[in-house]
């Protein structure tokens, strides 16, 4: 009731004209304040004016226009606009958009189309929305993004994957590691490190000798140590042709630990 009465007061006092005046101000603070007020009072007549502000060169005004339009139930328009935009969407903006969409109750909308955007910031936004609303039908696309050359996209895909398939999470990550860019591999390994168990030794044993990146191999060996504390047990997992190579890695870890 209070919200309805407040909105009625906004109209009765003709505040919309006052807000439109501030929306045209040369001072960005006044413009931002006007956008916040218009969206807070559900001034749907201001939607076209807020859409115009998306073209501004001022990133702060543009951000407030995006959030304001979402509050005015223009979620579809905003997401379509972002999907086709080349302008950056950073982590802060992405998180705020997800929160705003959540407050508007758009849980049933399909956000998968954002996962095909050329804008990497929008890709992350799409992953965050798929993650927030647990849209499992996009699991395969999320798995593909694990090997995205942008590590931030890969990291967002990793978090989303864990939400969508907690049971198969480790298996999906291991499969991705084999084809991932070098700079992504350590990030992916660190994602499954807390969940490494005796069952993980099956893939770790193989990857330790097939992977060529030394830092990644040492990381895998350290993970194996967390389950098999005695080096000789790990060494006995390999045949004679592989033991010297594995032993060299073990010696390297020992020297590093002693330092």
C-alpha cells in the first residue's frame, strides 16, 4: 500500500517533469539521480528516455540506465541490447544486472542466447544468469566455454558447471583440460583440487605422463600426494619406462619443499 501511495504521490506532484529536466542536465550526478528516481517510482513513461541514455559515452549513466530499464521490466530489451553490444561489461556490472533481474522475478526466461554473444563480458553475464537460475539445458554449451581463451570466461563456466552438474563436475573438467589453452589448464585443475579423492587417481595417473606442461604436471603430482602420502606408492603406479620421468618430478617437489 505504501508503495502504491508513493507512486501516486509521484504523479500527483508532477515529479515526472522535474525528473525529465534533471535527465537533461549536463551534470552526470543529476542524470544518475533522475534515472534512479524514475525507475524507483515505476515511471514507465520514461522508458524511451532511458533507452536513449544507453548511447551515452558516460559509462556511469549507461550503467544506471541499464539497471533502471530492468527495474521497469525491460529485461528482454536490455539483454538483447547487451548481447549485440561491443561495449565492455565488467564483473561489477554483471553482478548488479543478475541481482536486478532476480528481483524482477525473471527465473523462467531462457538466458542461453547470451552464451553465443561475441562480447566476452556478456558471455560471463550469460553464464552468471544460467548459474543463478540453474538452467541445466545449457550444460553442453557451458562445457564448451571451459576452454574459452579468456580465462575469466573459463572461470565463470567452471562455476556454472558446478551448479548444473555437481556429480559429473570433476569428469567434465578433466575432459576440458586435455583441450584447454595452456593458461586455462591450471585454473581448471585448481577448480577440482578440493574434490580430489582416491577415485581421481585414475585420471591423474594418466594425465601426469601425457601432459607436457611441467607446472601442470607438478600440480597433478601434488594432488596425488594429498591422497597417497608415500612417494613410492605413486611411483609403483607406473611402468619402468615412466618411472624415471615421474621420479624426476618428485625430486623437483622435494627440492622446492626443502628450500
